[in-house]
């Protein structure tokens, strides 16, 4: 289950996001950058205001200066009673010294190490973060206004980050000027939380006040643990059923569909069964058509949309996990991933190798949800590549 984190700067904003149903209240001064620390007195006021209703995290300031100074800042923030303290991990050599110093506090302070997607993050640092007793790791952007998280790291790289966090026993978080359309793209990676500030504010300006309507839109894109009406057990927490809300109804006699497509997408792929194909990547063209149930409830935002980005991201995630011998395997994996969405009824996947001959060779497959499942809105398993 992916949680929603909202960054606030005062008790009033904390109350607003609590009322909006966020899972984690994060303390940050947006005027001071990505990890701008609030004044200690303000942070303590917010902790008292929130009480024990929600977990509270807090930024401990930028990761500059001597390790001892950073450790003192972390200790001061922790003393306010927050549950987690976030601290930046500098890409330079000083990071190791900083983590060792902070590791001395790890027994009584839950630390989250923050890497920055726009500063060439080294995912090998995750092992050190875990070895020094940190509870989690997070990706953010250091330069606000210079692009979103997905502008600096593609979906396959983010998938590797989450997987490496899982491997090292770290809680994983993704943030960085995230917007509503990013949410359904990031949920398949199953991070432990997604973090927001600017998209929750009036005019989407991170220095402005929190806007309750904006909080509601993001909240409704991320399933709550209490959204168990979709089923029982693990299937109840498959976020894809949440996306399908308003699309899948059990008693439709006539099914209206929309077609979402991605055509002529050419990507470099590590694919092929021959030895010479293993040594190089090659150009592969994708044409995907997906028939989805027509949305019953109209939304003018991402809450009722099956986006073409989900199709493109599914391809990139599959390709990012390593060499694939057969285009048949690739085509079937894409179809299986898309049909995990209950709103997707049919999919046509065409995969063509462009570098084999003077022309194209490939495969086209058609897959359709069983009629009984389409009528009943039955639950399908989470994509096995993302199983925790």
C-alpha cells in the first residue's frame, strides 16, 4: 500500500491536510529549498497540533556543512517529537562521514536518507544508508522549478530505486514536484509513499498555502487502506481496482469502450536469442491498442483516466529489468501488465524489430479479458514483477 505524504509549514496547513486524509504529515519550509527545516518552535507546535493522529516526518535542512553540524540539526528536529527525520545525502565523498555520524543516532531516531534525482544519485549509496541504521530512503529533486522527478529519472530507473530499497530493507519514498498525472504512473512501482507540496497548494505554487480541493484530487488518486470494498486479502490493496472506480460496474448489459493507443513508439531494447544480439541493443517499434470501459462518472482530471503513459511506462519497466530473449515473451508481458487493469477489456500488442532485415519482423498478439471477468469486475493479481 502506497501512502500519501504532504509537506506543511504551519499548524493550520497540518490541520488542512489531516482533514484531507493524508497518511503522513511532513514538516518543511518551502522557502528554504527541498529540505528546508522549519524553526524548532514551529515544528514543535505542529507536532503538538497533529498529536498522534498521523505519523510526522520533518526535514533537517540541506546536507551541507560538517557531519557533526548535520547531526546536531537532526538531533534538534528529533527532539520535537517527530516520528521520522529526513536528511540529504550529498553526492560527494562527505556522504560516508555524514552517514557514519548520523548512524550513532539511528537507535533512537528514525532516519530517512534523501537522494536527489537531479544530482546524479548513486543507488549504490542505498546499501550504506541501510548499513548505518537508516529506516528509509527517498528520491526528491534539489532544484525546485527545474523539472519534475520523472524529468530527471525515467520510470525504469525509479523502479530500480524502489527495488533496491526493498532489497536493503528500506522504506522507499518518491517526491519531486509531483503532479496529479504522475500518480498513476508511479503507483505500479509500489513505493511506500509519494510526497507532495506544490501540487497541493493554491495555484500549484509551493510557497502558497495548502488548497483543500487540490489535496482531495491527489488523495482520491491514491487508494486508502480503508478502500477494502474491492475485495479481501492482498487483492483488496491492488491500486488498479481503485483506478477503475467509475469504470467497472457489475450489471452493464452494454459495454461502451474507448480506445487508448500508443503507435510507432521506437525504443532501444536488449532483446534477442542469438549471442550477437546479447552484445548490443536494437531498435524495436511498439504499437499498442487498448480498449477500456467508458468512464461512467465524468472527471476533468486524472481520477477517471486510463492514460497512454501507463502503456509506455509498462513497456519501459519491463525493458529496464534486463535482457529478453524472445519478442513473444515481451509482447505477452506487455499484454499481461495492461490487462491487470480491470477497466482494460482488450489489448492488441504489435512488436517489430527494425534492425534485423531491410524491412520489419515481429509479432502481433490480441488478448481479451474473459467475458465473465469483464462483467463481474473480478480482481486480477498485482503484476508479479512488482510483488513485495
